[in-house]
């Protein structure tokens, strides 16, 4: 079985490494992006991306811009936004919930 590819977008440079360590039990391939340019690059160069999960620490203007860019380039992708209240500490639980519901519920 091929691992689903999830693009994690967040402010912290270590978002993918930190989250991937916390979620290593999940059969997911993680990609990361920290700004507009990286998101565009990942979306354009990785056709296997199955969904995007965006952290709550990004500025609202940037989040809105990224949602628009992703939706225009890849209307097939779902985009999941974490809330601000849970902070970076809540990101792993949110990501786990999203990917479990999307990719692992029938496993």
C-alpha cells in the first residue's frame, strides 16, 4: 500500500520533523512548507499530495492567500486549518484526527 502524502504548513521551521516524530506510528508521508514559496513549490512538484493541513500560528492574511493558491492550483485537495486556541501544542492531535479520518478509518 502506498502511503498518503500530507502537506503540513506551519510557521515553525521544524514543523515537519517535530510532528513526524510525534506521529511516526501513522503510515503517512509528510511534506512541509513554511511560506508562500514553499507551498507553491510543493503543490507544483508533488502530485501525490492528498491533503493540506495548515497551522494556526500563521497570519490570517497568509492563511487566506495560501488557501486561495492551493485551491486554484489543486482543487482536488482538502485544506484543513487548525484553530489558534490550541496553539502549536494541539497541532499533532489535530493532524492525527484529520489523517485518521481521511486515510485510516477503514484500515
